[in-house]
């Protein structure tokens, strides 16, 4: 038997749970191999240490003292971004999307190289081209865009109301429940 096939069996050998033929094979290998014999000695030391554990007695008010210290600590708070930061990122993403739409619907020249008047003319032309592309569905597209913007406004208003009014009241309501 080689060390590579014997090492996985050493723990079971120390516990005495190996079948008899494998026990004999490991025993024969241990007579010839000093490295595996030293591993067996370490396993027996570890088993002896685990068998001699001492149970620690805790003071009678241990739980109360730990909970009192925990109540004295400041409440953890999750790091959150500013509402204005989220709104700014939303606006940036919206303008990127609008710019991509204008580019996709045929703005011929770069808007950065044009004068403001030309840029507005190209933007209106692009929007008019998009409207003509969706001619039969234009009322649906406009209705969909207005609906999306209205939902966005309601969501932003809801987030503002939640963070300014509901969340502080909810936190104040939950604190007494945690103390009980």
C-alpha cells in the first residue's frame, strides 16, 4: 500500500471503523512508513485533546449583561445614496437613452458640432421622423411615453414620501418591539 492510498484511511484506522482487510493493510503500511506513523500520532493527540474539553460555566447574568451592552450600541445603518444622486443618475440615463434614440433615427451630423439652432432643428426632425415611422401607432407611442413619465413621477414622489415620512415612523414603531 502507498502513502497516497493510505492517508485517506488513517482517520478511520484510528477510530477503528475500517473493515478488517483494510485495517491489516494500513497496519502493514504503518510498520514500513515513518511519515504515516507520525500522522497517526498527531491524530491520536488531537482525539485526546477533543476528549478532554472542559465545559465553561457562565455567570448567571451573562445573557442580560450581553443584551444590555448590545442595546447600548448605536443601531447599524445601511449606507445609502442621496436621493438627489439617484435622481441625477436617472436623468443622465434618460438623456443617454434619448440621445441614442435621436442618433438611431437619423441625426445626420454630430449634435456637438452644430449650433444650438441647428441641433434643435435636427432633434425636431429626428422626432418627426420617428413619429412618421410610427404613424399608425403614434397616439399609442405618445400615450405610452406619457404613461411611463407619469409612473416615473409617481415612483419618485413615493420614494420621497417613504424616506421622509413613513420610514422614520416605522423605525420609531419598531424600536419598542425590539426592546421587549
